[in-house]
């Protein structure tokens, strides 16, 4: 696999990992004991720490990407294993 393809796939893993990591450790203003700002939603996080989020996302994305590359190299799960309709059997029957 080319390094450019690997970089593009890693960026996709990173972007999807944001949605996995975003709810971890979120505390609302009510839970943190702070005061609400006018117009603030009750479910809004008390503090948003971008650096902490980026670090967590990078760790999760790197682990998932490592599993992806290992699967690519060792072939643990192949497209043929995931073929629910067994197209090859259909083609051989004709």
C-alpha cells in the first residue's frame, strides 16, 4: 500500500474517531457546579478542551489504524469473508 493511501486512511480514522471520543468525560455546567450563561443549553459542556480531545482522538485513531494495517498485512478478515450473498457460488451455478 502506498504511503499516500495510508495517510488518507489514517485521516479518515482520525475524523471518525472524533465522534467516538467526543462524549468521553463531558460534564455539563450543572454537573460541574458552575453558573449558566444566558442562552446556554443545559446539555452544553462546562469546559471544552481541544488539546485533550485531540490527544485522545489521536490515540484511538492510531490504535484503530494499527489494527487496520495488521489486518491488511495478515488477512484476518477479507472481503470474501464478508460476502453475505456468496456471489461466487451464483456465478459458478450459471
